[in-house]
């Protein structure tokens, strides 16, 4: 018996236990997402991957695919909600793409382009967030954090170091370094850590690497995120 469901009118095969997002990615169909990473257990926090199944909304990264399921993703209603969420992420942090080293490699920026976001729409919060340059190899720019918790999960579950954590509640939630001083230099974090490789925005940056690849020649400059991340990576 074949295992398939329908996504925006397209038949999507899946393996038992796969989520909608995973199956769609294997089939080359992109569903916007920011907090999902194929190596970690789905988290469902960013809500960008929300789809509609039989009239009800759910996160596609946590919802397991089922035979005969009818899923809607690329609709104006759903993309309008995704666009609003993306706009909120831009104004809740300090995201200024023209001056950001991650421009062209940033999933948040590329997602905004995919969704046709032309302006932040909401008033900027301009939070007072520090920059931590204490580590010899890594700069932490907390201004760009979108609270996806990928670095937290990578450091805890893969590196076994628990270097990062989220602190506070609600609008006061923010990323911190698990050291008494709060400085990255006072941890055992290294460039070889998985946590150094998973940030979808410009928080964790290698020092002395700035603009080594010119803007215009970067990942999402060459192809839109819908093509480069179609396999959910």
C-alpha cells in the first residue's frame, strides 16, 4: 500500500513516521520554516510552517503525515499569516539587512523575500541587546536573535555543553550564555561545535571572516530559499 497525502493539489509520498514538512522536503516542496532543523527533534516554536489540514491549522514540522490527508500551504491566507509573523520577527529584534554580515545567507531575510514582505509594517522595538566579542574566534550579535533555540538544542543535545539558553518570558525572552559572567569566552564553546553552525540568522559569526564571500554571490543571492531549502535542510 502506498503512503501518500495531498499538498496544494500535489501527491506527496511519505514514509511512516515522517512529518508533513519532512515528506514535503523530500518531494522538493518547500514549506517556510525557521526553527526546524533535520537533525533535531521538531520544536514547533516559530509557527511559519503552519499549514491547514481539513480546515484546521497545525505546525507541519510536528504533524505526522497520514494517508489521504489534504493539506494546504501556499494559500494567500496562510502566507499572509506567515508574512505577519516574519514582520514581527524583524521589529522585535534589530535586523538591518544592508549592514549585516549574514545578508544573502540569512534564512529570515530569504523567507521575507519568499513571502513578498516589502516593509516591517509594525513599529520597531529597538531592544537594547549587547554584542559579545569576548571569544577569540566568535562574535555574538544578540540583536539578530529570533529565539529559534537551534543553538540551544545543538549545544545541549549534540555538543553536550549547554553553552546557550533562553531566559525570561514573553516579550522579555532573550538568548543568554550559560556562564557566570555571561561571556562566551568563559565557556568551552569552539568553532567545531554544532551550535556554531546552525544559527539561521546573524547571531553567531566567525571573526575575521566578514564579507569573505561578496554580497551578490551568497546562498540566497544565487537561488531563492524555496529552491535551496526544498529538502528542509
